[in-house]
C-alpha cells in the first residue's frame, strides 16, 4: 500500500521530480553564479551535458561488467559515488536543458530572488514557480554561440 509520499498520478510524480531538480539547480546557482555558463554559452552547456551522459554510461558499464566477487557486499555493487548520486546526475541533465533554454530566450544571468519574494505571476521564490513566457516564433530564435563565433541553424553559415 502506498504511503503519503507516494504520488498517485503522473502529474504529481513529475512535480515531485521537478521540485528536486529545482532545489538542486538553485543550490548550484547560488554556489557558482551565472558567469561559468556565460563564458561558453550554449556550446558549454552541451559539453557539460555530454560529461553527465558519459558519467552515467561509465556507471552503467561498471554496474553491468564488474566481476562478481565471492566476498563482495551485494548492496555496494552499484553504489553511487559519494559526491553525487545517479539521481542528481539525471537532475543535472534536466537542469542543463533548462539552462540552454534560458540562454536561448535571453533569461540566463537574471539575479536570484530573495527568499520569500513575490513573483509577479503569483507564488514565491520558496514555494511558487513563474508561468512560462510565450514561445518564440522560429524566425526569432537565437543562433548557437560559442567561443569561436556562431552558426546560423537555418542556413548552416558560420559567422566568426
């Protein structure tokens, strides 16, 4: 029988996971700030997301290819490294997608809100989320920027 913390619907389960990812991103944003992302832009986010995927692949290979030892503790066979859980790695990937979207929409680098500050759309920094802005029409979407220039996705032209 499910307990009080077990979600009963898909939507509630999504909200629970989003809340965990949001809390992780807010902790990391407070620790690192925005400049670490701004230096390399969307290309840098792609590299960081790739690093997370490689970490997950490494952990999966280790889990499925590790030789079984007679004296091994079965509970430790697929244990997460101490510094980051597999769940946090997945949340980081989700957050990198959000960061890339924020970069594309010109929202990355906004200041963090003071605890309890009211959102114009309702809710607070502690308990609420802002409504999503309207999607940009494709013709106004930003191009991919990197340290060495940018590429127009529509024409594949490179501009340095």
